[in-house]
C-alpha cells in the first residue's frame, strides 16, 4: 500500500538552455515546504557566469551534490531529484556516484542515460557553446505542443547557450546501484506505453529504463516543456511521486 510523508526534499533541475526560472509556475502550484523544495541552475546555464562556456558535466553533477548538502542531505535525509530533458546526463552521474542520497528520481519527458552516452557526439571540438536553435528546428527534435507565442518569446529571451563541454563529454557510469533508486517517469511527448516498448526493445535512448528495479509511470500528455504547458498538472505529478514510500 502506498503511504505518504510530509515535507519531502525536492530538487528541480531543468534541461538544456534553462535555469531555475523555468520552474517558477510549477513552484507556485507545488504546495510543498518551500524551504525544502528548490529549483537550481546548473553550472554553464547562468548567463552571468563569465566561465560558463567551460563548464562540464562533472561540474554540473558536483553542483547538484552541493545543493543537496545545503538542503540537509545526507544528514539524516534523502531527496527527490526532478530532472527534465537534458538534465538527465548530470543527474545520471549523481545517481551513479551517490545513489544513497536519492530517495526517488522523477524524469520529466526524459530518463536515465547509459554509460558512454554523449549528448551531441557530432559537435565540433572547437565549439564553445550551443545556443537555442530556431523554433522550426527545435520542433523537429522535441514537441512544442501547448506553448503559446508569449511562452516561446520568454523561452527565447531567457535561454542561455549550452556549454560545449557538457554536450561533448561522455557519461561514464560504473555503479549498478543507480538502477535501484526508485524512479518515476512523467511521460509527456511520448506515451508511457511507447517508452516502455522502446526500452524493452533496446532502443539506445530508452534502454536504461529496462534495467530499473523500481519504476512507475505517469502519463501527462503535452509537449516537451510541461512546466509551461501544464504547470499545475506537472506540480501534482511531482508532489504525488515525491510523497510515495513504496
């Protein structure tokens, strides 16, 4: 039977080009203890950081661990990590290095990566950063369903180019304990049934899902950025997942 606990520690991490600001509407609806629920900006995605273009996946993973420490993890607590889209690479590293700190990981239209994965293997070595592409190009890679012209304008205005080292660095994973961490997939642009079918078929993007030992799924039909297209419903999905104890 599923039971719940109060005031879970929740860390929200957005994907490529995004900072903590991407979660503003979700935080308004989340209704959890705001002292224990925060959104973070990964290294390399702070537009005011003069060294941001040189940041790596290792820097990002280390920053996640630093934030967890500030939230009181591991001092008697564990956390729920909420990772959207391209945040899956640094969060996969965190799960590999310190699975004992994470009570549950919630992947938002995303999922764990396999060892050796590279976000953009064809990116030239000299490329310092990768800016947000045109929305016509982006729509060929990810669904923009549910995003108004106003939201797209804000996305364009606030997006920060992704550091080249983050996109080129292979994800090296060695600890199978990462697969024991309780996991929730919030499936938005691809239905959960299709995700699970692709995972069991060994599809490169979804193969790691088939190895997870404790998995549940939530379907939230919308585009790839549900924090803007369905913020209230996404907040409910996160709250539900974070409070599960089974």
